[in-house]
């Protein structure tokens, strides 16, 4: 028994990381040098997107995963922003749609062609304007289609319906200081935020109220991070008063004391947490570190169990984290990182060593698939839904993505910008009106189309009759 207590049983104890060979890296990329603590990289089963240095504006690269090797200087970019791009996020329900936030105070949503870019992309599908200062955070809703959150240096969080291009919720009086990060919970009913005032807040965005908050989550002055775990607890990284890096686990129902608090080291890079809800493993990548540490979260003390560290020589400028459906299940790969150096992007593969070649269902429980569980209107009206899960038993084959269409309402009918507290009572009604208006618009469109088809048929009938008469005359 004592022996068992010393060595905890876990199938992830021997997870090991491995960088890919040189020819499988993406080379000669000028990674952005903006001083901003985002990950600068976003990946999905089709593409890797990387924020790059751009003169006179903001740009990011989007490369098909297989396009490894040296990337030509003239390779097309996504370059519609007029200021540096600070954050990018792939839509979880469409692998060709990506959102970007920029110093130019706007959020843009882009549709990437199926096989990648052949020309630079300057026209977004929609531009979301509402922030008065630079936008450093964009995060898609995990289960509702076309719902996007953005947070800016104006200390405001705006939640958009991308399908109509409207701001539907504006949380502009909850934060008095800079927002470091925002994280949705598993079903997207709550968000948690870490802010420069050292507070972690749990917010119900639709009710526009703070459900829980913790002052001085970490005592140090350097940036913190807070993310939701699958069970509803919150994991934070930050600094102690002595500038030691810390990680902690909290129960939002009682934020008085942490469930667990660990000191790590005295490095000063911000720890970016990447979380896998299927295995309950958290990977910590410090900006400027050359290592990735990983921990397993369980229900038994000490709750956060150190597993191992992947170390390399080069420090990381940023990091992308592949969704589960993009991994190779035949190789027992449980995570893949895309590590940004100064001039390249290097995939790092995390594997559980197994002898068998068969599908390991204990490593791959059903995972969040690409289908949205809710439409935007349903979520705004108050519905919640967990992610729709898929099995990875036979690998994941990306399906066809539908194009993102934005149906803008008549601007003249638009009420002033997003609802403040006082309008909240009308919010469900507004959402209902919005969806009714959309349905009416669709109906009108269909009726118009029908009418034009009828007209065409009538015209063709007349033409055919005339031609028949002419034929008859010729016959005579």
C-alpha cells in the first residue's frame, strides 16, 4: 500500500514528447514580434495559422498541414487588418473559418478556401466593430454555431452573432483593468476571465452577471491565466509575491481557498495552459521557455499530478494545440503542439507508449466533433448543450464545410449597439424578434425566387408556343 501511494497508477505516466524531423517543420516564417501574451498560432485538422510580422498592417499565414518545408517569402497571407494581429482562433464547427483580433480595434472573420490560399486574402467575410481599443482575445463558443467572443484593451467583452454580424452581448462594466484571458466552460454557459486586477471572475454572459470571483488569485503582479476544466473547476497559472510561477485549482462554488496550489519555478515567462478534456491533462507552455510540462488532474489529492517535462534547446515564441480529431490514433498520439521559433514552426508529438497496434479506446473516449449542438439564436435565447461527440475509432475524416454566410439586417432598422444591463429584460424578446426577422427575410427570399421561376416558366411557355406556331407555318 505504501508503495502504491508513492507511485500513482496512471496510463499517462510514460507520455513522451518528440519533435518531428526537420523536413516536417514549416521553415522560414517570420513569426510576429508583437509583445502580446497570446499563443500566435492556431491549428485544426486541415490548417496551421501563424501570426507573422507584416509591414504596414497585420497578417497571418494559413498553411495546409501537409505544406511543410521552406515557405516562400511570397506565400500569400491573410492581410486585411490595418494594425498588427494579436490573436487568432479557428472555428470549432468549420475548419475553413478563422477569426482574428487586431490592434486596429476590429475583429475579422475569414473563410479560407478548401485547399488553402493561392492569393493573399484581404476581404473578410465580416468585420465586427465595437471595441474602442485593440482586440487581444478572440474565442469561439464551444457548442453554438457562429457565436464569437472578443475581449479588448477597453476592458470590454463582446459576444457576436457572426451569422448576422451583430454584437448581441456587451459586458463593458465588469472589468476595471486589462483582461488577460477568457475561457468558455464545456457547454458554453459560463466564461471565466483573468484580469490585471489579480481577480478571476466567473461570468454568466447572458444574464450579464458575475457568478463568482476570487481576489488575489495569485499575489504576484505578472499576468495570470484561468481556464475551465470539463468538471466545471477552474485551473489558473500566475505568480507568487516572490515572483515564483504557480498553478492552482479552484472550485467556483467556493473560491475561498484553492483545491490545490503548487509553486513551480522562478522563470518569468507567462504560463499558457492547454487542456485536453478527454484525458484531463494540462500542458503548460511558458512563453520564452524551452519546455512543456504536463500534469494530470484527478479527484484524489494532490489533485494536480505532475507527469513529465518535454525539453528542447530552443525557446518557444508561441504554441498551437491540435484538437483531438486531428491526431493520429494509430500511433497513440494524445496531443500535438505546434511550437513557434523565431523563424519556424515545429510540430511536437505527445505519445503514450503501447505495444499493440489496435485502437486504444481508453486513450480516445468519444471527443467533441465538428457539428454545432446549437444555433446562435438558440443559445442567445437561453438554451445550453454539451458538445456533440464523435468516435475516433476509424480515424477522423474531415467532411465538407458549408460556407459561412452573413445575413446582415437592414442597417436602418438597427437599434443602437448591443444591449446594456437595462435592455436585458428584452434580450430574449430581441433574440426571438431577430430570429423571426431572419425567418421572414428567408421566406421573402424564397417567395421572390418562386415568383421569378414562375415568370421564367411563363415566358418560356410563350416562347415555345410562338416557336410551335412558326414551325407549323413553315410546315404548311
